[in-house]
């Protein structure tokens, strides 16, 4: 492992390491106005949600590392403590990136990046019509983490109104993750698209208590075929199968064929059983996979 003392490295180099290793980061496409009502629009990937009662979104228009100047978004919020946080989807990511250009104060990024400015319901800044989700927010507090280049300015917001495109909801009233097509920031020029094969599900262990990886037999925990993710799936099973459940698998055609082929070499049989169990895990057949591993 490379060891790094943050106090002994150039802050621009540390910035690259942080952005390259902490992600994907959601993007706050922040719309603000100054005291004269002139709009500003810029994306920030130091952003996330931090509570719902009260609703809390936080993003950080950090000080520029190059010259320690502050950004227009930060300056506007000091004058008018309101902001619309628009989500960034794949359809608008190139335009959103263009809006991050360091234009002079007073330049309207809505026009520069080709977006439509929509009036908000409860606050002064405009919404981005092309964004499918728009959060109108009041700024509760701004925490300045420092006064040198690269220091963060945590803008703590409370949601006062939400706009969501109707077609994003599924039949249960939840936002359909296969339709929203969000993007996130990675390091350098890289983004990630939360769509298609990039989406996968991990069942939350809330409704039940899994046995935990520690309760799995040693021959399973020490497998050279199974990954940590595989063991995590097995550890989420509520109870170990009993002896009869395990023995009954010998009647399974695939298992019987493996036993017949490799019964002369116990180590080779174990290897192939573990490979078969991994396929079952990938298909979501967790309980059967565990029984195979316990043969």
C-alpha cells in the first residue's frame, strides 16, 4: 500500500487522489441568482443527501485550488440564500459540463449551455427545464472549512419544493431506477452512467437477520473460487441447511454428474462444486448454492 500523509503532499495532488477514489459522486447542478437577480448555473460533485426530517441536501462550491478564488455560486448564495439543485442525467451531461466553464461574472450559463430557465414556485433561482428532477431549496447554513485554496464551503440546504417528471414513476409510485438514467462523477474527465448493465441490486438485510459469514463452514470461507461478494450473499441467508437438505442435492442431475465425474479426486470435485455454486449465486439461487457448497 502506498502511504500518504495529507500534510506532506501538494493539495492539488491530494485532490486528484480523492476524486479518483471516492465515487461515483452525484452531481448537484446548482442554479442561483445574485442580489440583482442575474442567474448562474454550475455543476458540483461534492454533493449528497443527508436527511429527510428536515430534508437536507449539502453541496460544496469549494475554493479554487489554483488561485484561492471563490465561485459565483458561493458568492450568489451569500447574497441570496436560495438554490435549485437539478439532477444531471445522461441526456444533459455534456451541456452540464459546459456550464462549468469559468465564465465571467454575469454571464448566463443557461444561455451558454443551451438550457431553458423555468421560474421556481417558492424561491428566486430558476429551474433547469431539461432536468427531470429539480429541488427548490432554502440555504440554512454555509460552513466554510478553511480559507485557503481547495477548502470546502458546505452549503446546507432544506428542500422546500420538488419537481419530478411524471414518467419516472413506476406502478408502485417509486422512482424507476431503470428510467432516470443518472450520471455520476469519477476522477479526471471520467463519468459513470447508472443505466443498463451498470445497475444491479443488493438486497438490504433489514427484514431478516442473516447468519453472517462467520457461521459459514471453513471450507466455504477459504474457497479459492468464491469472492467476498459471494460470501456476503451466503451470509445473508437466515439459517444453514440441515444434513438431509444437503444430501437431497445428490439427486439433482447436474450435481450427480459432477460427483460421478470427479468422485475419484475429492479436491477436484470440491473445485467443480464451488464453480457450480458460484453460477447458482450469480443466478440468485443462494440457498441452493449453499447446499452445494456443504456437500
